[in-house]
C-alpha cells in the first residue's frame, strides 16, 4: 500500500479553520449589532434594519464565495510555485470583485425603493422610509466588503486565516463604537447605524488591502496602480465558480 504524505497536520488545519469560523460569525454580526443598537429608537427602526440586513447578508455571502473561489485559483499557482502568476491572479481577483460589487452597488442605489417593494411587498410607510435610508447607505459599502472578502480569501490561500479574523473583529469594534456615537450621541438613528457600518467596512477593507502589499507574505500584491484586465485569469476564476 502506498503511504500518502499529508501536507497539513491536524494542528495546522485547526489553525486555519478555527479563525475562519470566528471570522464568518463576526462578518455577519455587524448588521446584528446595528439591529440591537437601534432597538432603543423604536420598532420601526428595528424592522427597517432587519429587513435590509436579509439582503445585505445574502450579498455578503455572495462576495465571500466569490473571494474564496478566486483565492483557490491563486492558491493553485502558489502550490505550483508560480509566484508571479499567483500575484497576477490575486490582482485579477481584486479587479473582478471590485467591478462586480461596484455595479451591484449602483443597481441598488438606483433601484432602492423598487427593490425593497419587490422583495418585501407593501410595508408600513415609516418602516419603508427608514429601510430606504439604511439600504442606500449600506449599499455604498458593498465594494468595500467585497474587497475585504477577496483580501481575506487571499490570506486564507496562503494559510493565514488569523489576519482576516482580526480584521473582522476590528470591523465589529469600529461599528459598535461608531453606532454609540452616531445613534446615541448625535441622535442620527438608522442613518447613524448605516454610516457606522459603512465606515467600519471602509476602514477594514483598506487595512487588509494594505496588508496584502507586504512582501513578507507568501503571496503579495505589488501595487494597486497598474490593474489590467487579463482574460486568462478571469476565465479560470469564473470556471471555478461555475464548477463549485
């Protein structure tokens, strides 16, 4: 019988998987924190945030799946010891997720109320008004949460899921602090909760993209100034998404 040599020990797998589970929980608790903190404003605010968060969680999961799938292609190049191809693949992942999430953001901003009516039907006027506000502001954060997920996926591809877990924790801390400031300190209500979420996602996406530039990483992105569309890498990523 041929003995199969394992590349990863159980200890290494735990180091990768446990932070990943914690990160995924933290990623969806941003909206949950908004719901809890607006509960002091009134039922309409809670209803509005809860309704919109069902859309947000769905899109966050799509962005996470896209980032993870694209990072797998990058990991394959790393496994082949093709570092230059891995870096180019990573840049293409950032490019495609950035563009896709930007177009989704634009669609949600333009079709704000029609989308809410289509998904939730007829709802109370006050709830709809607050839902529109929360949906509009959090939609602006879609490109940032998409880029964050792509960066997190790339760190997981090089076996470092702790980075993304720490960034997810930072996102939650920023969100909670700013929620307290904007909701209770400034009296901005649902709008304040949405702004807090937006800022938290912007900050953590910038942090993780900066961390990806470090040449100490097994795979890094040399710069963000020379992005060019490369059909070869894009095709690989899309084929992986379709097959899985």
